[in-house]
């Protein structure tokens, strides 16, 4: 059942790649849209059948592959990954739908998007370390091509930078996985075959450092974030949606699954450092975003800040904080997706992303009142305004983290306030202001509004019905927290309060 989420997009990518050249671009786009829609529908069916009371892996599939190497096709889904799968399939469909019907080289373009979707799904589903790594690396070259071929004027530089950083991330993760199995004396790379019982705390911390650094680059956290603004800004809007909404979640998922999940003893020791790191990333991202003049770059830096909240919650590792972390991962994905889509629409209609050149888009004279209204809504969601999904996710993280790390939590709350500052600047200069010229911009068609309307519906619904957001991960995260030594948790609390 779960294999459909992996192999249908990959087979669809191969099918689209060999379609005849004579087929019109819009038909290739429609084909990709249908395949991604089927995957999304299948994901919804899995979500409906998912047992929220079961903290373990569900719908497990196993197929022997290479017993000598310890590599087997072993997949499953739990509360940590179920929402990430939905996010991946939803944003893949949104990305394809929001792409231009006149996209150049459409067979390669849509094949790469579907290949990314299958690879990301495989990483979220894998129950074998090497299998996870294979799927984790599968998206590397497709994303590089998507940035380098269909990106902006500096797409070559951005693509190479992305490739180098993510290749280093993969190398660190592979080396750590090999070290985990070698040092533990295991001959199998299955998740449940690995145990830290025979490893000293020093070895655990060493291996955990590789996990944190490897996935920290992918998230990315300060100071490994420098590839992010270039990649996000130079990528086209549909690809920026996937980069920010999906790719970054592989990093946060990896921290939870392999860091907190497999090294609970070592995690509790380095947790204070991680909390401080998260607070620094949150403050840094917010402050740098305020200084930006390009609205797409501003949104990109906002992502750096919001990833800091996730690291804070993961470091606190209380039941409430981890539920908030999973909720924040999903909320951040849909909020960033709507922001990048709307910025893409504004750029396409107005011809610029510069704050100094934009004003009065809310006026009917400009022709972008609904787009501006949706931009206001998404800015409010990112700033954590009550009643929207961004608020409930951040509130749960902060509430769950405060008792463990009060000072880092307060700093992250300050960063959340700074988020409101730069979005007020963005909205004030783009949507409002005096009309210094009477410019009639091209009409925004309903087909261009639909992705934003769908995402806005999720933002509002999950904001007023947060149970639909947090219920999926409660059992799994509670089980993860139970594995963390209570003595170490007490020590962390005492150190944080001092």
C-alpha cells in the first residue's frame, strides 16, 4: 500500500520522460497533474486508515534485497511521518498545478518534480538506514537540475552551491550511519536492529554530532544556511515551494528520527546546546529578513528563523513540545508554499520583487486585490496570529519548551515578534501605500488563484480546528519522550533554570 507513494511518482516520471516530442506542453503538464493527484488521493486513503492510537510503524512492507549488505526494502509509517507524506504529495500537486503551461522542456521538468516526490516519500517511509540514505540522495540531482535549468539569472551559481552543500550533508549522514552499525557490532541496517546499549556516551555523542551536522545543513540551520537564500530566490516559484515546503522537512524529520529517536541518552546531554542553537537561528533569520528589499529573499530568510523553533522544541523533547514540532513542520510547509506562490504571481504580473518598486497592490486599480488579501493572510499566519495554523504550532512548541529551556524559548518568542515586524514591512510596502503611478497590471486568472485558495483553506481550518493537526503524532511522540532518561531531563531543567 505504501509503495504506491514511492513508485507511482517514479514510474510516472519515467513515463513522462519518454513521451513523444510532438505532444503539446499543456498535455504533458496535465499528465503530471493527474499522476500527482492520484498519489495525493492515495495518501488521503492511508491517512483515513491510519490508527492514531498506535505509536509504532503501520502498513509495514518488507522485501529482502541484499542480506549480506544488510540492505532490505523495509518501509512503514507512524505519527512522525504521516503528516510529512501528506505535505509532500499536496505540495507536489500544488507545484505542478502552479507551473506555467508554457514551461520549456516540460518532459524533463515534470519528470524531475515527480522523481523528487517519490524520493522524498521513500525517505519518510524507510525503516532501513541505507534505504533511507538512497531515497534521501535521490532528490539531489533532480533539484539541482530544477534550479539550474529553470531558475533565475544566477541559477548556475545557486544550483552548484545547493549541490555542494547537500552533497556534504549526504556524506556526513552516510558516514554516521556506517559508524552506527560498525560501532554497535550490528550487521543489519534496519532501524530496529540498532541499539546504543553497547556504546559509550562519548561514541554516542560523536555519532549524534554527525546526525545533527548532516541534517542541520539540509534544514538549514545557521551557519549552514548560506545555500538557502540563493537556491530559494533563484528557483522558480513552483520549485521554491518544494524546496522550502518539502526538502527542509527531510532535515527536521532526520533530526527527530535518527537523533532524538536513536540517541536519547546523548540527545539529553547536548539538548541545551541545541536549544541555544535554535534560538540563535530564530533571531538571526528574523533580523536578516527585516533588512531585505527582495520579498522572495525575505520569505526565504523567514524560513531560517522558523526552523529554529523546530530545533528548540526537539531539544526540549517534552510530549507537548514534540507534538508542536510536528505541527510546526506541517504548518511551516503550507505557509511557506502559499507565500512563494503569491510572490511568484506578483512577480509575474508586476515584473519585480523589489519592495521599493511595489505599492498599492490591494487597490482594485492594480488588479491584485485578492492576491494581496491572501498575502496578508499568509503573512499573519507566518507571524503566528491567533486563529491561524501558524499560531497553534508555535504556541504548542513554546509552551512545551518553556519549562525546560525558558531563556531560549523567550528568545524564540522575541523572534516570533520580529516576524510580525518584517511581514508588516512587506505588506505595508506591497499591498498598501500611495499609488505613485496608475498601472494596470495583467489580470490574475482564477487558475492562478486556486493553489493559494487551497492552502489558505488549510491555514484557516487547521487554525480553528488544531486537533486535526496534532492528533496524528501524539502517540508516537509520547513514546519517543518516554525513552529519554528522566534523570538527564532533570539535569537539563536545572541547568536551564540557572
